[in-house]
C-alpha cells in the first residue's frame, strides 16, 4: 500500500472526541467557523446519555441538588475557581439549549434545560439528578413522579442490567413497580449485548417479534421500562413504533458503560459532522501539536499515511486520564501534547483518600490545567501559553465532575465559552 500525505486547513482545530470536543464543534458550526475535529475514541461511549449540569456540592457531596441554577450560585460563593463559576448562567443555559437543540434536529431528541433537575433512573436502581435527558427516557421519570404502575424488563443473557435489582432498590419509593425477565428475539443462547440488541431493533421484523413478547410480559400494566436498546440511529422512531405495536408506554434506562446512548451520540456526530462541513478525523490521536504566533499545526497519521492540519486556533478538549488528556506516572501528572503545567496534589500520597468511597472524593479528580478568563491555558509563569490556544472540558482544574455530577455541564458550558473566545480571536 502506498502512503499518501494529506493536509487540511481550518480556522479552528478541536482536539478531542468526547462531549466537550463534539460540543465545541457544534458551537463552532453555529458560528460559521470552519472547523476540523481530531480525536481518538474519547469517553463519550461511556456516558449514560443524561446531561448533568450540577447534581451535588462539596465538601461531602451528600445531598442531591434540586435546583442546579441556585446550586451554581452556592458553588460560585464557595468554590469560585470551579470552571462553571467563570461562566454566566445565561450562557450556560444557552449552551445547553443549543446543544440539545442540535441533537434533536439530528434525530436524538432531548428534554430542554428547565429550572430544576429531574430525578432519573440509573442501572443500579438508584435515582440521580440531571438537567436534560433523552426523550426515550422521559416517561420513566414521569411514571416515577406520579407513582404509576410500571414493569421493568430485562433479558436472559444480558449482563450489567438487572430488573430485579432495580425493583428491589426502589420498592420503598415506588410501590407499584415490578419486574420480569424475557428472551430477546433470536438471541436465546449465551450472553447478549445492548449494542447488538439495539442494532437488531432497527430491523422491523425484530421489532414486531419483541412487541409481541412485551405485551405478554406487561400484563395489565401500561408502562414498561427497558434497558437502553431502542435502536442505534433513530431511537425516537423505534420507540414510537414499539409503542404503536404494543399499545404501551415505553422508556429506556441506561445500562452499564459502554452504553447505547453514548454510542448513539458518537455515531451520530461521526456521521453528520462531515455532511455539515466539519473536517472530522475520528479514531486518531494527535501525535504532535506545534503552536505558533499566527496559527498551529497538528501532526498525526493513520493506516493511509501522515496527516497535517493547519489551523488559526485550537481548542484543547482532550479530557483526563481515560481519554489521554492527562497522564499519570510515578513523577506526577502531566499534559502530554504541550507539557502544560498541571495543577495537582503536592505528592502521590495526596492523590487518594484512605477509603475509595469517601464522600469527599479524591484530590486527583480535581487535577487539570489552569486557564485565564478567556479559557486560554496558562504557562508556568501564569500567562497565556498562546493567544490562539483555548481549552474546554474536564481537562480543566478545580472540578470533580464525578462527585459533583457536573461532567456534561463542564463540557458543554466551557466548550461554548471557548468557541465564543475563538470567534473573538478570529474576528
């Protein structure tokens, strides 16, 4: 095979294919900024599909927040360095509206950002607060709030999702909830997987077969909850047809990661972005980033040969450890592309608390890079590394998105502000 060098140009290069990277590309698309996005697999497939803004507050993260907007004010007064505290609430709301609006236009409908968090179901049968959820999951939240009779259904051979566990954990809060186990059509032997089931349900014949089984399993109950398997590319249409076939109201519950709702988002972005004019180089890692006074050059390669991307500006949305945005070693935590300084505990002994389940979380989860008011990464002297370099997402320091239940909030809001600053820089 003969290798061929390829070269692309853009006004903005987004490095990262997680939620922050995809959000940045959406916001850049809305502003008519010529964009190239590059990133390896990212962590988006590990998301549940829920878009959390702010679910709990330090120091112990014990109580769930009902009003995330009020929670942001409390966060602002107690933890002003948190990335969400550096963005006006109106901008955060706009960011969520634009992001969920884009998803809806592309075939995956979401609830709009409201004034309060909704209480949504997790795969473990617990409840968590979130701001926006896929339309395929909304009926479950409504049924719980109204205490309506409901059946949670799982499937023989499916691991990581137990309807009996969900029913047992919610029996005191949802007395009219019961559970049952059925067989998925044509998959009666061995272990089965949510992604395979979701792709199977894109076939009309499979939907018809499953519909007949669901009617029998529901009995007199008119609302059923399933693991998130209602198609991969058109979940709203699959759910609508399944409801028409069964005469039931149907909702999804996320499974353990990697989950179908996350894979749906990733595949939708990868399919539609090139159609909308974005230069997308997925499943690839940037090997080298060279920042210059008037632009930047990205170096990478794939099985067809070397690739270079020249851009006037760059958004670093590379995530933390899972996505490779930060690296941990015996000597500490580093940022691999530009060796940007990383705010982190003074020693490895301070990374973790004695108990893994400590409600206060672990200090390593607050590690990240520092940025200025324009979300430009800072160098060792506390000055912007470059006027054309910006950052967004959980690579930013001073936030524990896991304990604060604010991962999507940090990703979407900071991507919005970073793109806003990119537009100012380019103008």
